[in-house]
């Protein structure tokens, strides 16, 4: 993983010429190249942890698994939001942990939490490091230091139950490795979020990830059947049946807790037979409204494709859903991508029935080419962002969800907030949107914003992001459909659930983590 | 509702002759008739609430809505488990609330909770009164009194959103009325548990009810999209989108909390277009194992019927799934009921495809007769129980769930525990079982036990029930798939989730209900 950008540095590519032209003509991006400073020049705070704390941690996990070198610290600094990248590219690693600790078992995690509780050391559970909401930047000033608890050594496929179609995975497994191990047994997890290539199983659970094939395989939180959690107060083992009436569903209290209640050390999930066939195709709708209505019909009455997404007019015109054609297409209307995975005869049946609904709802069939183009480029957007930052453009995403009847209002409110704020700041943006996760009662909205960076890109975005979050809450949407809360969404999350719910969550945290060492300031406002 | 039995007294019927013969021949039921004593002879404790408390409550909800007469108190005593009925039939209403309070709004509920917090009065939220796990029998000795908070006046269908296909319902709506109101708008809730005719919307949510058509419409906890909850510390409003990554799913903390955290005053649920057609049919499998494998295929690969249940050999032979034929059939093998509801063409397609799977799995098609017989008698079992108690027989049910691979072990363990305990006590039982709720990863097991009552029927059952609960926990099952925890399952629930999870739930309760007035001793062990 690039320390100052996304993914495999070997896959970085310069900006395609049509995109550069678009930035110049449409957004007035004129700034010179703004390259990242080299790693050696990154500014780190002096490590705060005393030697005896490091010795004690090394005793718990082994000498080789406590790292306090600059590169390890830099590589565990914050996540992968655009402000995160802008700061690290500018050489600011003030939030770096004092050390990186790599446990290899549930028991070692418990022991590290015990040491850190005694010594008041803040702990940041670290999986793939792909948070885009400040989930890896806790408020650690009140602590004696902060460690990143990197879970990469907890990377086993523990068990597959082919009868129940479940698999037990350790949290540090990265998604492609988990998928490969399951494929060896004939199964798929079916979880392919944008962060797929780098994100981890533990992160998917802790932050309620949702993948591009959620229509077919469900969200990650819907896949989870059982969890083991190491907390400063001991172990939670949850999930004896797919569903139960034995009290509140405590799995759903751990899912989305973003490392603030404990460290997930094992996850049992549903798995599916690896699909025999996969077909992706494109449809065009005249308007976002017509496309939304078509998606709603499929979500409510079926048949539901495995992948289902609808780009609005702007995103379709720019071609964001087809990264190999960005800026060259100028397609009109709104593009729908419908993907079907599974057993061949069932795929054929479902595809034909879905085609009937889409055509009846006013869609025009475009054949497999747009679908394959989307599928081919589905994990490329974050690489494109790196190239945009490099030439002085700004690019970021945000997302929400609501009920179908409120989608038009929420869509308009967020677009207006982003456009008005950035235009007033002198950097008019392109705001694009798609629906990529549908439910019988509602859907998600995912916005991509591109503009010139302005004088201070971080401050510039902070204003626009605040306006968008205010608009989401005012329009009745949730502050996040799948990115999570982290530190960036914390205040709006508190507004969304209300003060009494925040009190409840704080009571849970105080019971499980009385010293407050786990991700302080993430999810919940810092303790009063 | 009969005060000393189930349902509408006008529908009570004497035991069919074949059943009486079965009891005599098979179970040795010889005891004379054991009729209930009349209501006037029921023994109630002296009411404990001072007059000024009643005056204050009357001020909150209106004079006519605070009732302390004997009949009101008797009708709000405990629930409808067999031990509950045996005790009340014997004249024991020692657990009766001191008064029944009927609020008409969220604000009135808040006010009642405020008064009861100040005066240390225990509060039992009361919907349909159908708990079979002691959910209405809190431990109130440490309080100055106890009220039943009867929610029947909160009985509105507040709103239907036909675009999002959601409906907002008040908690005191009984299920048939809710269904009728939704049908007027063209929708169905699709929730038909055994308790359907009397149970309430609030109870469904608070206790995680699951209906007979759960395969098609989902469990009640899966239908819930938003909740309003009145607690002693204020109001919780949860659910801004079908799914969210904004923190833990707090809806799932309220669902299953059984009135111990707060009083649910509004529930927004998914609704479905009222089905155009409904078809129920029967299939026979040679063994429970073969039938289980067939259900698993449908649950994992589809197509899933709307109703899907499998009786084991004993239940099939007795004919419990076909109440109009109990004891007359002597059917062999294991009966499957498959029901299909929806749009006619879709029902035809699904039915044909399911038939292909069932036949391929070794099933023999029996046509519509057994399905219609099941459908016709689907809510009759509790009436049959009343008739059994009347002639000195004992009948009770219990249920659990686990993953498919563990079903055989759990099934054997529970059957053995029940049979051995009751046989050792000199009252050998008939133990019947069915699977009535299936998921991709597992299923529920629902046991019905019939025996002679023995000398002390309550003590007799307590031993057998304990043995069954121990067996469930030892075999890895959940202590309840859809009956809930109440007071009866509390100790096994604590074993299921472990002491740290109990601590977490207690922390939540202490934050929302610091005086501990809400259903003390239900769900959680009484505070230490």
C-alpha cells in the first residue's frame, strides 16, 4: 500500500488526457503539479511511550512485533480520506502512533489491552488502514501514548462449515486473501467494496461495510452470524444461531462500534457457492427519477440482480461508472449497471425477468459492454484520485441513505449544499451521484465531488463537507450508509441518534473499556 | 380473552374423542377433570399502592384509565404459559399488579414512567398479555407497588408510505386489527405467529416475534425499520434508513429488550402488497433427516416458499399439524407444509420450482389437502391446550434454533432431556417437534410436550423444562428462537451470552432506567 496514496504504487498511472482536459476546461484547475514530499521528510511527533511500556508489549507479542521505526509509524497514520492524503503528502504525520503492535492471537490481544489499560495507552485497532472518515485518528492527548494494534498476523480462515454455509475468519485477513481461501473450498464471501483490495475482515465488521454486490450477497453486517471480541474487561462470544429471540441482538451492537468497545478477533459469516457464471450489463434511463423508480421496482418486487447501480446524469456524462472511458463518452441519460452472478440457469432466468422490469420501466438495453467496462474498472477510482491530487485537483466522496420516498429531497439537498459551498469558495465543483445499494424500503446515495483545490484544500473541503453533513441530517438521511462514523461524522452522528442514544453507547463503552483506551474520540464525543 | 385460558371463551371446545383416547391409552391420563375455580375465588394480594399514587397516575392518563378492581388486576396477571394457566386456574394471582394504567400517547407514557420512577413503582408494559416465558411476572418485592402499563389505547395506524412500502403503527394495536387496517390500504404485514389473534405490535417488537410465514415476510425484528421508545430518561428515536453504517444498530438493542429498557410507543415496519393468491400444500418425507435436508436446500438455494414447516415422525403421526385430524391420521413419515403467497404468476413459478426441489430431495407430493387443513387450524393449538388441561393432561411448548450442521445433535439432546425427565417422574410424555423457521445458515426447532399432569403439574414441568434448557445450552443452541427470555429463560440466557454481555445490558438498563422500575427481573438477573 502506498504510504501517501491508494493501493499498489506500481498501479499508479498518470491522469488520462481527456480527464486533464475536463479539469482544465470545466473546473479551472490551473495549479501546478503538487507532488508529495518524500517519506524521509515527513514530520513525526517524538514518540511518547517509555521504554518499559515497549518492553512489556514486546513480552506480550514478541520482540519482532513491536515496531517504533518512522516508516511503520507513518504507514499507520490516519486513513485514506482525501484530507488524510493531502496532509500526509504535505509531510504532516502529527497523528502517527508511537508504536505499532502486531498480536497473533485473541489471548495476545487481551494481554495488550490489559497492558494499555494499566498504562493508559490509547489503542487504535488497525486492519487495512482504509478508513475514509477519520476512524484511525483518535484523540490521544489525554493518554500516555498511542499504539496502532495491527491485526495482520490474525489472518487465518479458521473453519468452513459447508452444511451451514458459514466460515469463521480472523480479522486481519485482507479481503482478496479471504476470498481466495474460500474459493479453494468452493465458496465466495461475495463482499466487494471499493476498498476490497486492501480492506480487512475485521474492518468490514467494525465499520459495517457494504460491497458492490450487496443486492445479491447482502451487506457485511447482514452476513455476520457470530463474533468474538476482546475487550479490556474480557471476552464477548456472540451468535449461537442465525436469528434468536434471546434478548437484544448484541452482534449488532459490536458491528459498527469501530473499535471503541473492543477488538473483533473472529467473525463467522455466511458464504455462498462460488458463482458458476457472472454477467454484467448496461441500461440507460432518461432521468435519475425514472432510473430510481426502476431500481425500486426491482428492490421491492424482484428479481434483484447481484449488482445494481444507477448513475445520475452528471456521473453518466462524465463516465465515472466506466473508468476506461472517463471524459470520452458524453453519454446522455442515466446509466444502470445490472450484474447477475450464480448458477447459469438461474442467472439466465433472473436476467430475463429483470430485463422485463427494466424495459417496462422505460430503460433502454445497452448490452454487456458498459457492464464489463464497469466490472473491469470497479476498483480503480481511488487510483484516479491520486492522479487528480497530483495535478492540483480535489476529489472526494460521501454517502448517505434514506427511504425511497425521501430520496429526491435528500439528493437535491446534498447536491445543492456541495455545489453552493464550493462555488461560493471560488472552486465550482462537479457533483456526481449514484445509487449502489438498494433495499425494499430505501436506498443509498453516493456522491463524488471534483473541483480545483483552492488555496487550502483541506479547509476548503471541510466547509463543503460540513454543509453536506448538515443537509443530510436536515433531510432525514443517515450520516453514513457504509463509510462509518470515525471522527469526521461524530457530531452529526450524535445529532442523528440523539443525546440519549449517545449516553447509552457511552454506558456500554464505560463498561467494556473503563479506561477509555480504545479509539478515544472515534464514534462518540470524547468523555465529558 | 379468557382470564384463565386462551383466547375467545366462545371458541373453547371439548377435547375431540380420538385425542381423549390417545391420552388414556398412550399417556395414562386418568385424573378426573380439573376445572378452573371461578374468578370470584381467585386470591389476590392486598393492593400496595397508596391512594395518592393512584391519583397522580389518574392525573397523567385520566381517571377512567387507572383501574384497581379485582377483574382488571386478574386479567393482567402473568401470561399464557401452561404454568401460568395452571396457577391462575388454581386461583393463585399473587403476581397481580396493584393497578392497571392505560396511557393514550407517548407523552402520557413518559409521564407515567416519571411518576413511577419517583415513587419506585415497578412497571410491566402490557400488550396482548400472551407471553409464554414469564415476561409479565417481574420481581417487584423491592418496589412500592407494581402497575401493568396496558397499551391498548395506543392503537393507531399512524402512517402508510406506499412508495417506501412502510407503515408506522402504535404498540397497542392487536395483530388482526393492524392487518385489517393495512389491508384497507392494499398491504399486509405478513406476520402470523401462533399468538396472532391476541398479540400486539409492541409485543412483537419487544420480544422478537417470528410468524408462521417468516420464510416469505421475515421475522418481526427484520421488518422493523424505525422505533420510538419512551424511557424513564427520555425518548429514543431510531432508524433513519433501512440500513446504515452510522454506529451500532440501536434498533437491535431495543428489539428483544422485553420492556426492560423502555416502552416502545411507535414502530415503523416494512409492509407488502396484499397477496393476490395463497396456496398451501403438503409433502411427505420418509424421515426428519431427509425433510430437514430438503428445507435446507430451499433455504440456501431457493426458491423459498412463504410458509415452510416440517413435522417430525411423532408430530406427523399424532397429526398435530392438522388439528382437525389429530389422533385420527396415523400418517407415516414426516409432513412438510409449503405455502406460497403473492402475485399469481410468481406463486405459480415459485411453487413449481420448489416442487422440483422437494421431489428431487425425496419428497412425495400430497396435494393441497394437508396444506389447507394446516391453514384452517393454524391458530387452534392454544385452544386445544385448554381442553387438555381440563381433562388432567399437561401440554406445553418450547423452542430453540441453531446452525444446520448442529440441528441433529440439538434435536436429539432436547428430546432426550424431556423424555428422560418426565419418564423418570412417572409421566412418560409424547414429545413432538417441527422446524417452522428457516434461514440460509440454520433453522428453529419447536417442541410440543404432552403428558399426564402428575401430582404437582407445575413442579413436574419445572424439572423437565430445566433439563431441556440445560440441553439446549449444552448443545450450542439459543435459549429462544421466538418466545423470548422473560423470567423463565433468564438464567440460561445469561449462560448463553456470558457474564460480560449481561454486564453490558445492565449498563444500558442503568442508563435508561436508573431506578430499575421497568420489568425488574425480566431478561436480566435482578440487580446485585
